[in-house]
């Protein structure tokens, strides 16, 4: 291949790598801003929950709402937590605004909530927790199977349909840790973590851009054969 073509290819590669590096720099700035905003939501004072809140914009916002749990409509969703493998106890909360699904927390097995004493408080309760986006479809390589009661993700629409709850908002509440009659459900296990490797990616792309520029310089300096 002729030298001018090789030089042109090296310079094109350099420009492409620079563009990728700049994109990663922009992504890093966006991710840092997202982390700061989420941290402020998680640690901020809880606000009253509204059914029309946009979960895409308000996820991890601390919210509060009062209502009555429908313990006979609990749905157990498989979970893997710092406490080990088990289930999330997704329980409908009847409020003045309608039904809202609440993840009351982790239970180690399906029998944990059997018996009236183990289910939780009756009557009006105040729920404080984090607003979370619905998880439609299922988990990794495992689709939800409502007919057989096998749930791998917290798909609020499908859970509400299976439990015949009527319309529910497209989010659920991860209930925080707090006093309750027994050890389970164990709330406050929400994991708030965002991968932020954009600086490493940016350095890699810029290094490749430098190598491409160096290759182009060597080709330009090489004496014709």
C-alpha cells in the first residue's frame, strides 16, 4: 500500500480515537452529575409521594406515603442481596391515591411471612423509602412466569395484573430500614451504585490517538525506497 494512503489511514484513525476520547470525557461529566443528583435524593428529606411522579426523573428520591398493606396480596420476587439469596416481599399499599406497590424488603424463604404475626402491621402505616423504576420482563435469561408464581424482576404492571389490583403507577417503593415486629422483611437494602470507568476509557482512546499520530509521523519521515 502506498505511503500517502497509509498516512491518511493513520490520521483518520487518530481523529476517530480523539472523538471517542472526547465522548468518554462528556460521558464522565454526565455520570458525575448523575451520581451527585442521586446522592442528594437518597440523603434528602422525604417528600410526599404522588402517583404522577416520573420514575425516570425521580428514581431514588426519598418519598413518604401512608396507607394500609394488603398482606394477602404479597408477591415474592427472587433476590440476591448482601444477606444472601431469598426474595423481595412486594406488597400492595392501599392509599388515598390508589394502590402503590411497596418492596417491604428481603425475606430468606417463601415460608417467612406465613402466619398472621409474621406478615406485618395492620391498619394505617407510614411508609418511607426510595422511589424505584419498574423492572419489566424478568431477570437475566429468566422471564417472569406469573401463572406459576415465579418472579425474577419487580415488574409492577405484571404483578398488579396477576394480583388483580387494577392500575398502578409505573414505579414501586423500596421501603427503608425501620422498626417492625420481626426480623423480616428486612428493608433498607437498596444498592445505589453506578459504574464510572469513563476516565480509563478516555485515557485509552487518547493513547491510541497518540499512537496513530506517531505512526503517521514515522510514515511521513520515512525515506522513499
